[in-house]
C-alpha cells in the first residue's frame, strides 16, 4: 500500500476512534498543539512541590492543565480530603490532565511515591477496549527512546501525532491505573498502540473510599511493562477521564514525588 494511502487510512481510523485525542494527550510538549495548555497559576503555589524532579540542578516545573480539542475538560481543584491535601478531579463525559514536563535521565530514575482515593468505579469501563478505554485514576509517565525500533504502524502513528500536535508519539508511556475487573499487576496494552501500556495497581471495588498509598520502582515497572530499559522520563501527569463511557467520575490525588538515585532514601 502506498504511504500516502496508508496515512489516509490511519487518519480515518484515528478520527473514527478518537486516537487523535489520545495522541495529543500523551505528547510530552505542547508547541503547535491544537489542544489548550493552561498554566495553573492559582494552583502552582500550592502544588509545585508535588512532583520533585530531583537530580543534579533540577527544579520542579509548573503544572499545566492539558485540555484536549473537541473534548469537555475534566475539572481539577485543590481540596482537603480526610485531612490530606489533595487535588480533586471531576470528570463528566470529559478528558484532560494535569501535567508536568521535565527530564530525568535513565541513570537518575528511582521510585515514584503517590496516593489516590477513589469513591467509585466507572461502570462498563474496560481499558483493553478502545470504545470503553476510561479510568477514574491514572498516573502517566512518558519516556524517550529509540523510535527507529517502532513497528510500521507505530511509526505511522508517531508521524500522525507530529502532524496533529507538533510532537511525535512518546517512545513509551507507562500508566498506573485502577481497573474494574482486570488482574492487578498484569500489564494492559493500549488498544490503539502497544507503546502505551497500563499497570493496574487495584482491581474492583474492594478498596474504594480509602486513601491508597504507593511507592513504585519506575525502572522495574517499565522493564516489566516493555521488556527493555527505560529512556529519559519526560513528563508526569494525573488524569481522570470518562469521555468514552460518557459517564461521571470523581477521584482524589495526593502528592506525587519522584525520588531519583541521588535522593532515594537508603533501605
């Protein structure tokens, strides 16, 4: 099939299934991006320490509210939830994310500490099926890598992302999520591209309505998900989305902290 015909076919498929929005939401930068990137000046004074891109001379970047074209944005607000400082996310047939762009080199990657509280699951959500690919909580990590290893399909999707957003598809995106019925700890491939992989930390309703605290080894989880060593970490995001299921979800996120090899607490 000629490349122009293949690109046209991919574009039609992308529009049909909303892949355009998925690619836009996962690109690390926003230059020439049709989505809206809104600085969170009112929140930054309070949540700037939430992601500590610690390393030699690194400083926390500002949070951005990344709004997707043609989608109702999820709302985020600063709250006190059960005596914890939190960001409350409220999605109503919506999808957007809070994101920090940064750079942490592979040798500096350590653990990531975060927490969330979920009042309820999203009925019918299934992250393995593109029409139902919603999650009430996501912690999203994007990484650099050698795009020459992309399959023909992923290379074409990356080109499409470049055209639509001004940035190529991240080499790899790892998401920590909460699913309805899947096996916790079993990697879920994104229905659009295998360069996005999800690691469910919880499954089902058993731990709803309580704060869940995590500390994950980023490198270990990346190797488990992708079967290779990670490249540089380029962004961290939190995301609550219900645009595919056309439903409502509310979630609470506690602080996110990156511990690099230079700041990792001793065992």
